[in-house]
C-alpha cells in the first residue's frame, strides 16, 4: 500500500538534522539512477547518459557554446570540450563559428543527433519512470522534485559548486 507521507530528514538526539545522511542518500540515489540509465542507453543506443544530457540540452538551446554546457552541468570546460569533441566525431553535433566571439563555437544538433536523441529519449524516460515510480508515489516524487529544485536554484544563484576550470 502506497503511503502519502513524505520521508523526512531524520533528526539526531540533540534535534539536529542528519544532513550527512541526507547527503549520502542524495548522492547514492543519483549515482544509482545515473548508472542504471547509462547502462540502458549504452545497450540500446550506443550512448551514455552524459552524451544524452548534452544532446538534450543542445536541442533545447541550439547555438549554445561549450561554456554554456559547462555552466549547466557544473563541470569544467576541459571535460565539456572533450565531451563535445566525441559528439562531433560521431556526427551528432556540428560546431559553427561564433560571429560574436571568434574564440568560441556555436553547437547544433545534426539530423543524426536529433534522431538518436528522439530514440534514446523514450528509453531514458521509460527507465526513469520505472525506477522512480516503482518506488515513490506521485506526491512524494513531486515533493522531492520541488525540494531539489529549490536547493539547486539557491546553489546556482549563489554560484556554489561552480567549477573554476
């Protein structure tokens, strides 16, 4: 029987929130979800989760730069550039000269990249739905999503955890 009660952060005997436990649960859930989706995407489409996320971002933000991807995913520019190189080598994106800044390129999905994204998005969505909805009811999922969105917004607003390189 599904319960509509939210899972609360546990408290220690002195009334402090168990934030270390919260952090451990958050990171372990993210890692396990990411790895499970990574396995499905690799098996069915020959891509990994990070490539899927880059392609999805570029569909939603055509003409984005490497720096835009790095900022969105809070990863270094060097790692982002290497990821973009791999996507370009596969023929899934193209780089075009940036008329506003000769030091950067604008990134766009190719037709092959769009087709791959469309196919892999169904796999990603079905896998994520199975993994989350098989465990959490709608109200719990909605509450968790809202809490994480608020936390992410505050961290991004204050530029906390932004890589320097």
